[in-house]
């Protein structure tokens, strides 16, 4: 498969994920928070915080997607193993770690306040799994890109 085809497919996947994240932050989180407030009126004061938390996670994900979009541009050009991509993957790892920490904090908050609706528990667990997986993958790819870039630079200097 050509580099341009691979990059195009990966960019299409990123575009779909971007649409999904924006839909979740703009529609599903506010609707779910309204539902929580209707079922448990004592939590109505948390509506704004819940929506803001959803947008914070969305912003971090969109920043990571933007970095990955740039990586896909270098893949299409046949120069994926460069130091800039190692830096981009490192930044994605940092964003994933921050998202994981925020979701873990939300999980702890939910346990302490005994707000444990099954759908929300599954959502937070899924976010924890997704952010951990993305973080580990981007951490590994950062090291791989860094090593490959160094090898390429040494090879070019040798020639």
C-alpha cells in the first residue's frame, strides 16, 4: 500500500474521531448531564462542571488529533521517522496521561460521592482504557521515531 493511501485512510479515521468527539462534547454530555440533574436534583449544581469537564477532555483529544494529523502528513511524504514526529508523539503521550489523570479523578470523585450510575461508570472505565492505550502507544511510537530519526541522521552523515 502506498504511503499516500495509508496517510489518507488514517486521516479519514481521524476526521471521523474528531466528529465523534465534537458530537459527544456538544450533544451527548449536556443531554446526559440534564438527565442526571432530572433524576437526582441535588446534583443540578454540577451540570456546568460536567459540561466543562466534557469540553476539557474534548479539547485535549482534539489537540492530540491535530498532532496526529501532522504526523500523517509526513507519512504521506515518505518521511515519517523524523524528530518532529517523535516530539509530536511525546506530546500525544502527555495529553493522554493528563486525560487519564482527569478521568481517574472523576472516577474517584464518583466513588466518594456515591454517584455510580452504570452508564457513567462504564463510560469512565472506557475513557480510562482508551487514554491508557493511546498513551502507551504514543509513548512507544515516540521512542521508535526518535531512534529511527537518529539512525537516519547517522546514516546520512556516514554517506
